[in-house]
């Protein structure tokens, strides 16, 4: 478990520990119980295991842990502005929330979208959340071209944390940020790519291949 990931939960851990301390001093054991359960939940949520996925330059790895909820052809209208295939992954509060680079690349674009206000955030499984909720868009330029990744908060999540900057290089599987609590991550891949997952599949960021660039021999 990486310290950087745990550090993002420092205030949550502080509140949980304080609650336990108050319960211990006042002998309110039910507060101590809540503190223990809260600590276990936070340790599970902020876990950040090492991952070693395929290093084949043609393989595109999942950027997030979760369940594939959709695969749809759509215009990527923010950066590349071309039709692409969007692979959406829903992250529940039980999934690892660290996001990882799908390819070896350089970060060429990073933009934060505050969300449309007023109004509540939509559930991250709702397709409309991509244009309504707070989000952050990344572009990664690799040897096979550029990909776009979009981090989207859910009905509970309220914080997207970037760990990389424009101009920095990332290796495939490197951590580039995280989303706090239930959320959605979308990867936009070229239409020429072979999609290797389907809706309902469970994937792990930095480990499972979700798409594959065409072989040069096929061109």
C-alpha cells in the first residue's frame, strides 16, 4: 500500500481515530466499534496494490478497477475531437480507486471540469454523469497514438486527485491519480482497436487488457 494513497485519506483517518479516542475516554464502546469499522473500511478503500500487467506495446490496459458498464462508439469532443470507442468502468466503494496509465506515454493534456451546478451529482453508473458530474480529462500520447482517459466523480465522490502533470512521462500501469469513493473511469480508444472486454466484465487497473492496437502486419 503506497503512502501517497494513504495520505489522501489522512483527514478521514484522523476523524475515525478521534472518534475512537472519544469513545475510549468516555467508555462509549459503541463509538470504539464504529471507529474500528471505519478504520477497516478506510484501509480497504485506500489500498493500492502493486500491479504488473502486459508490457506488449499493442496492449491497452484498464485505467481502473471495477465493472465494465458500457462500450460505445462516440465523438471524443474535448481533445482529439474524433470518433472513438469509449469503455466505461464503474468503481464501487469496495474497488481500488487508484487510476493507472493504460499505455507507455507522455501526458499531453489535463483539464478539470467542475460539473454542472446547481443539482446533485448523478450515480456513476448513469451514462449522463460524464457530462454532468465533476470530472478530469487526461490525454496520453504513446508510440501507437493518443488515448483519452476521463475520471468522473459519482453521487458520493467529491474529490479527484491528479498525481501527474502535462509533459510528464508515464510507464504503462503507473499511477496517475485517484478518485475518492464511488466513481467512473472512461478510456477512449481508436476505432481500429480490438476490444477485449465486454459489459459486465470485472477488470483491474494496470493489469487487465481492455483493448489492443492493430498489429503492424495487419496494415
